[in-house]
């Protein structure tokens, strides 16, 4: 479709019952049900064009993050602070935070040192995220006046958290790289979904009660951290 100032790829599929728009590397793809007319598709894109342009700009502005090599000297963020990785020889593989450094011990003769360090780092982050996020839920849930049925901390490719209508809350462990106030916002965001299962103005009034600068937090997340990256 070339009636927009960005390229649009339309994918018609019999399996789809509603439309979905994705933006990736400046290309907009729209998956729609087989029978949807061109006119309806154009209206749909038109309605979402502000969002689409914002996504295109965000993706263009975001510096391509260099993949980590998991070697000494590399820096990692944890709760908004930067820590250097130090890889040392050790009898058993382990990772500890010591004096402002993340010290990874790996056996001298270990094969695939980088992938071993990578899994040590990921495990460390995941267990710390699990602990911190649960603490924050425990602190904020009574304030919001809700009681989540379950809390899970796992890997998500493109989101920071989710909340089901029955109160099962999940978080992306990678959020633990962000400063406390941003992590707090994500926790409050999911807890408030137990009051309001949408992003309506009413929902945001709940959020604003606990995080007055929720807009700033949202922009921070959009610009500074990607749900997929460590
Ligand atoms: Zn939400």
C-alpha cells in the first residue's frame, strides 16, 4: 500500500479474525482477516498512524545495542547502577557481586567460557529480579488494595509485564536493569490492571496515585531499555 508516507505490507490470512499492526526496521506490516477491504485497511492504518510513526522513529533513534561478549571490563546495569564484569578462574562456576563488580568465576579449563559466563549472568539477574520484584509487589499490593493470585518472573521478548483478569501477574526479569523508580512503575502498572483491565483514562488515574510521573517512566522505558536486551 503506497498511500502513506511509510511502506506498508499487507498480509491477508484466513487465520486472523482481527487486525494486527507491527513495525520492524521501518516497515509496517498489517496482518488482517482475508475478507477485509482495502478501504477498511487504509482507515485502520490511518487511525494508528501517530503510533506507527512514533514506533518508526523510536526504532531509528535507538542505538543498535552491541551484543555482549561476556568478558572482563564489560559493563552491566542493575537497578540503574553500572557494574563491571570481571571474569576470574575458580573451581566452581559462580557469579557474585563484590565491591561494585560482578565477579564471574569459571574453571580454567572450561570450554565455551563466554556462554558459561553468559548463563551465570542471566541466572544471577533472574534470581535477583525474582526476589526484588516479589518484595516490591508485597510492598505495593496493599497500597493499591489488591491481592495478586500469583507472581511469575520470566523472559519476555517484547513486554515488561502482564496481568490476567484473575490476578496472575508476570514480569520480565530484564526490567531489573532499570532504576528503582522505573521498576516500581512497572510493578504499580501491573497491580493497577487488577483494578482496571485496560489502559483507559480511568486506569491511568489509578497509576498516577502512586507514580505521579508515570508518563516520564513510560518514555524512559521506551527510549532507554529494550525488553529483549541485557
Ligand atoms: Zn498495561
